[in-house]
C-alpha cells in the first residue's frame, strides 16, 4: 500500500487550485488523482467564443497569492499571449484559454498528479484513510474531495440511452455527430447560460435547423448579475458571515443572490437578439423559432413519428402542452454528489436531521465518532453551507488558501479582510 499525507481526488479547478497552494512546501507529501486521462474543463461547452462569467483575476491562485507562478497571467506570459490578450480588451477569459491554462497548471504540478486514475472507494483503517482506486490503494491522513458536479438529467418515459436527447455537457460531441442541421428541429430545455450559448451556436452557421424551440421554466429569463454589489458576496468577509448565519438566513441569502451565480450574461442575450434581428431582416425562412417562458418540462416520450414529444406545463394556464422535436438538448444544470465515494461517506461522515452531510468552517466533513486523526475535506460540495461562492471560481482561491493553511498547520497564506462595501460583520 502506498502512503502520502494528503490525497486529492479530482483535478478540476478546485483541487488544482489547492495543489498550486501546496506546491513548493516540502513539509507535506500530497498526491492528486484524476479519473480522466486527458482532463478538459467542461469540454462539451468549450464553444469557440464562450467566455468565463468571472474575472481573469479570479483564477486558481491570484486572490490569495498574487505572486504565485500559477496565475492566469503567468500562463499568458509564458505562452507569449499577454500583450495580445490585454490589447483584445478581455476582462473575462475565453473559456478555451482557461481550459488551456488549467492544462498548463496540471503539467507544472508534475509527478504528484496521476491521470486516468479513478477513486472507487474510501475507508478508515488503523488511523488512516485508505483510498481504493482502479490502480492501487493509497493511505493518507487527509483526503480532499474535489469531484465536481454531475449533469442533472430528468427521468422521463424515454430510454435514457436514446441519442435524440442529450445533456448540454455533451453538446460539442453530439453537435459534431449530428452534422448538417438543415431540415431538423431542435428543442432546448432550460433557461440558463448553457441553453443560451447553445441556441446562439445553433444559429451561427449556415446549416441552421429548420425549427428551434427554447423552453424555460421561469416567467422571465434570469440575467446574470455581475455588478459591484453582487461581487461583494465573493469575498472572505461574506464567506465568514454566510457560514456563521443560521440555515434559514443562508437559504434567504442564496435566493436573494442567485443571479450572481445563475443567469444569462447580458452580452450573450444581446448577441442572440441581434442574430435573430439580422435573420428576420434578411427574410430567412428558417429557423422557425418559438421561445417559450413559464414552461416546465414534465416528460419526454417517443412521438411515434421519429420525433421526441415534450410534455410541459404552461405556468400561465396550468395546462399541459405538447411540443415535438427531432433533437432535445437538456440544459438542465448539474447536481452535487460524490459518485463512487458516496457509500463510503455514509459510513465515515455524519448527517444532519435532513440527511445532509455536515460541513465545518474549514471545509472538513464532520466524521462519525471513533474516526480520529484523519480529515475529509470537500470542495464545491455545499452551496447550502458556504453560499454561491462555493461552486464558482470567485471563491476558489480563498477556499484553497484556507484549506492549505489547515493542512500545513500554519498561515502560509494571508486570508484576511477584504474591505467590502457592505459591513458583513464577522472578524475580518
Ligand atoms: C459549462 C460551465 C461553465 C462554467 N463557467 C464558470 C465561470 O465562467 N465562472 C465560474 O466561476 N464558474 C463556472 N462554472 C462553475 C464550475 O463549477 C467551476 O468553474 C469549476 O469547474 C468547479 O471546479 P471543480 O474542480 O470543483 O469541479 P470540476 O471542474 O467538475 O472537476 C472535478 C474533477 O473531478 C474528477 N473526478 C470526479 N470523480 C472522480 C473520481 N472518482 N476519481 C478521480 N477523479 C474524479 C472529474 O473528472 C473532474 O475532472 C461553470 C460550470 C460549467 C458546467
């Protein structure tokens, strides 16, 4: 059995950020494992012009360690792109640039990273946590779970393997397979950023579909709020205030600030509107389009004509409505979970009265009595406990610096006050 001090599971931005914060400290032996052999950042949505919804300063390290060799700007500099990037007047990176930046960080981290290795189990044995992977067993004092989220795919009457229906996380691959879209009808279910990006992508080339239907549950499209006051919640001060608040207040805060995390960027909506303006002005006969608000998808079924039938409820009339399409894209978001490690957490970690895992201020899980001398950290796993900062890059650097300080047993990173506009109280 191999051993290390800390095992990091998953090499997405959360654990890459933590690894970058641990790198260069000889006092800690850590290992990072990632199930994919060639990890890409949300590959299915790496559309050519898609941009991040967050500032280039909110990379893996900058907000807690601006002098780090792992900043996005160091990546640009090393690749001779810095001048051109700045002259292009970007303030939020292209998603494809960010993906390349993550790959560069992964490479820089070197031999401690093991790609193509999936964690399959976790148990407690003789005062250590033992990870079973598809390659080895690895004993560690601490484990950090950074396993991300999984696509939320509603259960319907249709066979889940039906290729006419797919989640937005597979969009690029399926779009390639579908080839020329002329003559086809496509429905997009969901009212968020991914749905809007897919819609624009589908009308950007000449081979546009014959008919496009966009169904959103809300009675209005939620617009992404990136204004200065919303950014106040992506600060260490707010993180401390949020954690210290009772659960009902946290829930209210999350509802109040939902649009700071979840919504369509104004520029994107404008681009869609302008694209349809041009198509209409040119007298384009297709795509015939229907943009429908207040429609909740209830089921998908085979229409018997080769098409898929979508049943949805109209929030205004309360009536069921049926819509058909050749292809249905589910831009229905993501949900948290620990995949193969979920059963292990049932035996290792405590749950509250509602059955939810209990997360501490330092991002550890509250473990069951008798499990001592070890810690399980979880990143990007509880919006309810940490707020919208948890799933977003805006808080990644702060969270990693907090965890790194705990793992190293000293304050390597100064994670202090942030001079917010609003007085969130606390000990900043
Ligand atoms: C399309 C899209 C765009 C987004 N854009 C933004 C944005 O612009 N700004 C922003 O702030 N946030 C954005 N987000 C939010 C997103 O959650 C974060 O940006 C970020 O990807 C979270 O990082 P993570 O490491 O927690 O999870 P992930 O990026 O999902 O990484 C988790 C990793 O763990 C690996 N893994 C899972 N299980 C195992 C296992 N058993 N063994 C080994 N490895 C495993 C996975 O393969 C994956 O590589 C976006 C999300 C999506 C889906």
